[in-house]
């Protein structure tokens, strides 16, 4: 199912907090129910954002908390639908309904909602928060949060394509990796959102401290972290791969 939705220039100025409510322009080739639902959700979001312009602004969270929840749910839902279409299982095929799996060398890794790599997705959110603040501080927090969540959702979909799955299997210790379960991907997306909000609250210095601490703990506990994951995916080193082999 595909649909295209665009907001005219006036409405974009609303999202950045620089104008009043504009008009919608909607074009779609999806079914009417999906489009109608999207229209109502986004109209609700923008209406609330417009009314919040008169309220005191917070340095911690976006003034419209409902928009944060809405964006998180919509990105998670759309990603889950796409992953289901790609053939990913909803849960670990072992049938054990446990929330977490901490053994990264087992077949349960990335198949339950939470695992050690969940913390790397929290770091995604911290990085997104800092990067989007540097390049787009003029935009409202909710716009930056939405951008981060959409980017994370896109990565979760890309990560579960044959191209990336095969790359993980060839270049890293994930020899039995066949992609994430849908539940795991949804929790990864939500973890990214949490990381963004934590960074928004802590500010630059403490966010850097948290990032370094999490990376160090992961390297000690599982011999892997976000930095090593990127290195092994882009430019794998045999020495790192040997060090990361199961004990």
C-alpha cells in the first residue's frame, strides 16, 4: 500500500512555529480509510502545535506530548507493516514469550523486544538529537523528533533487507542473523525516540558522557557497541571479528 502526502509551504511554516494554520493539500492512491486516518491524526497534531505557540516553551520536551506519542506510534506501525510485508516474523520463532534476550551469540538475539543492541538504538537517538540540533536548530523540537523517528524507521526497514542481512552475515560475527523480529524492530525505534528525548533533557555535555559510558559498558559486556558495529559493517577488520567471537 502506498500513498503520497504533502503539506504546502504555509503548513510547513506552522510546523516550524512561524505561521498560523494553513490549508491541506492531499493526494493519495491508498484506500480511503488509511488516508482519512492519516489526515485526522496530522490535523490533530498541527492544531495542537498551533495552539501551543501561545504557551511557554520547554527546553526538555516538545510542548505537545501527544504529538510525540503519535509520531512514535505511527512510525512504529508503518515500519511493522513494511517488515511484515518483507516476511519478518513478529516474534522469536522459538515460541518463548520472554521480553529480553541478553546472549548476543544465540539464535534469540534480535528476536525478542529487548537485547543488548537496544542500547545502541538509544545512542542513535542521542546522535540524531545532536545532529539535527546542529543543522536545524531553527525547527521546533517536534519536527526534529519526527525526523529522527522517520530516519530510524527507515533504517530498521533497510536493516532487514537481504542486502544488509547478507552483509551482517558475511562481515560480522552474526553468522546466524536473518533479520530482526518485528517486535524487536519496534522496540528499537522506540529506544531511539527515548534517546532523543534523554539528550534533549540532558544537553550536550551529559549526552556525550552518557554516550561514552554506554559504549564502554557494551564493549566490556558483549565486545560490541555502536562504533564497532559501524566499523564491522562498513570496513570490517578481522582482528575485531576474532575478538568478538563467542567465549
